[in-house]
C-alpha cells in the first residue's frame, strides 16, 4: 500500500492571501529605517529583499486577517518582528 504525498506549496503561494499586507509591512520597514540614515536604509533594503524572514510577520498578519483585514498597527507590529 503506497502512501500518497501531499504536494508542497512554495512560500509565494502560501503568502498570497496576505500579499498586500506584506507589501504594507515592507513599506513600514523601509519608512522607519530610511529615516535613520544611509546604513539603516541599506539594512531595510536587505530585509525587504530577503524573503526568508517573513514567517513571523506572516503569522501575525494571518492572525489579524482572521478577525478583519490587518490595521496599520498590525503592519507596524509585523515590521517589528
């Protein structure tokens, strides 16, 4: 008896329902770090381009979406993660 395998989803597919909220979170990160000077701007750019550090913010945004679409406070909290 063979086991059936569940197809794996890529992160882009998983994050699709909150893609707009993730984009707003990235805007918050860029805005907050850009005001701290050139080095912080480079850090913000690296954070935004590095897609691997989105799991915790995504979990927060999925949770916020369960009640209603995320608020500005949700984006700030997700950016802080």
